[in-house]
């Protein structure tokens, strides 16, 4: 696959982190988006010039447009988005 620029939400943990790491291992450009900058830095500490960490809440329009603008400013394009960010709740479960 040719080099892509991919925005990965939920990149600080779980499937999002695994996806971001896989893309980085394959030398794709990755915009890693999660709620907390510190969690992103801990989850994805390596930066070989292919990583842009972006802290924000995907439920907020300005965060999403900001992440897209940052991807284009840094890498010149955005090819894909993988959306792994989620909040879970125990409401209604015993």
C-alpha cells in the first residue's frame, strides 16, 4: 500500500493505539487523536517524523476540524480516518 496520512481516534489505548502503532510501523503518517495529551505521549512515545499527537474530544466539531487542519498543515493531506474513540457505560446493566 502506498504511504497514507491517517487520522486515528482513540489512539491512546486499545484498538486505536494498536492501529496507530501498526500504521507507524508501516511508515504511514499518523495523526493520533485522543482526549489527553499525556496519555497520547505515554502510548505513542516514539516520533520518527510520521506522528502528530492531537488532544481533543471527537464529539466537538472544532476538535475534528482542528485535527484535519493539523494533518493537512503537517503532512499536506488526509487520506483516511479510523474511528476507535468511545465511551462506555454500565447504565441499565446489573
